[in-house]
C-alpha cells in the first residue's frame, strides 16, 4: 500500500479513536491499569425513590451495552493502527487477500475483505 494512503488511513483512525474516547469518557471511566478497559459509571438520578432506582438500573444496562460496542470499536482501531506499524495493514484476516481501498476508506478498521464479511 502506498504511504500516502496509509497516512490518510492512520489519520482517520486516530480521529475515530479520539471521537470514541470522548464518547466513552462521557459516561465511563477508563481503567487505570489496562488503559483498554472502560467501566460505565452507575447513573445517579436526583431523588431516591424506588422508581428512580429502576430507571437507574435500566439506564446503566443500556450504558453497559453502548460501552461494550465502543470498546470493541476502539480495540479494532488499535489493532488497525498496530498493523500499519507492522506493515501488514489492509490484509484480510480470513483469506489473506488485500482489502479494497474503497472499503478501507469507509471502514478503516476493517479486518475482513468484503467477500469474507458476507
Ligand atoms: Zn477475505
């Protein structure tokens, strides 16, 4: 892959990473030991009625699932950045073929080519 293209991809990955980290930071704390693990903060609503508690639990559960999704994206982005460092970026993890540039432009953290994803 050309250096220019990789540079563009790297920038776009860094940008995505920043956006996701900000999003995660809005409702979760980063684990200080691993730096890759985030923990959603338990929401504390005003008042302390039973109804509020049920809402809190519900809110917390939905935060946990968002946290999982974002955390996974972050890991994929990190993995992609690592591949750029190791000069193995852009190869499908399933069949080993090159992933098309069009696909990488839309989804720079893609691990699989469009044939394998189906
Ligand atoms: Zn493939």
